[in-house]
C-alpha cells in the first residue's frame, strides 16, 4: 500500500502526481506489474523479471459494457486522465449526434485505451496510437476489452506526434472520420508537433473531438492556435474536473 497526500504519491523516495481526483490523503494498493502476455524465454537465457508497479485495475461501465483498465504509475499514458472519462461519457450519451458506427476513428495519445475501447464498442474502426513505450499496456487493455466483441477489430500503432506521418499514414491511404484526443495538451515540449499532427489528420470531413483539462496558460494558447486553424465549438464543460470538450473541423 502507498499513501497519496494532496495528490502526490510517495514511492521509493520520489513522488509522482496522482491521477485520481481526491483531496487530503488516500491509501492506495499497488501490485507488481507483470508484462502481458507472459512469454517464456526463447533465447535460453533466464528471464529477468521487470519489477514495476501498477494500480489495481480500474473498472468502468460505458454503453452497457464493463471495461477493465490496467493502469501503471510508470508513465503519463498508463493512467486514465479526466479528459478520457469526459469524452467516453459524452460519446455514450450523444450517440445520435456522433454516430461512430462503421466510422474510421484515430485516437492520438491514447494512453490506457479507454476512449478507443468505447469507440470500438460503439461500432467504429479504431486505430489507437501512442508512444512506443505505452503500446504494451495499451494493446493489453484494448485486446482484453474487445476480443469477445462482435465489432471491428481495433488496431494499435505507434504514432509519435509530428514524426514520419507521411511515411506511416500516407494521405492517399488514410482518411479518418474522427480524430479523438484527450488530455494530450499539458506542460510538454511537443505541443507544436501535436498541433501539426492534428492539422495533418484533419482533412475536409474529419471531426476532431478533443477533451482536455485546462490548467496552464499554454493550454489556452494551444486552444487559440487551434481556433485560428479550425472551426471550433465547445460541446461540453465539466467544471468538477476543469475539462472542456471541443469539436474542431476543417473550415474548407
Ligand atoms: C496525459 S496522457 C493522456 C492519456 C489518455 N489520452 C487519457 O486521457 O487518459 C498524454 C498521452 O499523450 C502521449 N504522448 C505524449 N507525448 C507524445 C508524443 N510526442 N507523441 C505521441 N504521444 C505522446 C502520452 O504517452 C500519453 O499517453
């Protein structure tokens, strides 16, 4: 068990931000992380176990499905962020307005995969993407939550913002109806690359659904840049988590 005090988890002499919304202190359970799937050694060398930590699995329910998400405290992308909860809830509640059935959906910075799983349950062809180091946990969550569904099989791919987009996702082959992004804007150095990625994938007819917790002036600066490029409307606000959900689409 670890103690989280004022949303700082103290572990092994250092601290990490707590993704949960709570005040004061909270006791949390962590357990050894077992990479999935557990693979036997093929090299003949004994396997060195990778010891890290993850929270207990989180359980969610959307669109009549129970979704189990394995989180980790090792990486920003391995916990569910408030924007993901906001967009999942919105997609569930607004299926007529945003009908994902048979639509091509790309999620960037997918993290644990919760939003991609919800989109898949809603009938979309989903491609969930993130940094290479996040893909193992992302693939695990997506596969365990979608394998018994009679839906389009989702895909998990590496997509580093601004890198190799033309090579990996050529314009001639890839056109998405929806780009989904949750809590991808925070204090990091890749904001320009993120913007370039959104612009790259938002073609005429594409809708970008972006849910984000707004904290820093840089978050609002990013929003302003997007507004200068795309038509923008606020679909919903979640004051309890400071999340805004925005819809952006190409003006052409
Ligand atoms: C704050 S987390 C949000 C995760 C998830 N969307 C959610 O809301 O739960 C930000 C995500 O962006 C991803 N990310 C950060 N920098 C990135 C980059 N340069 N290229 C691609 N993904 C990146 C992280 O790996 C992480 O999954």
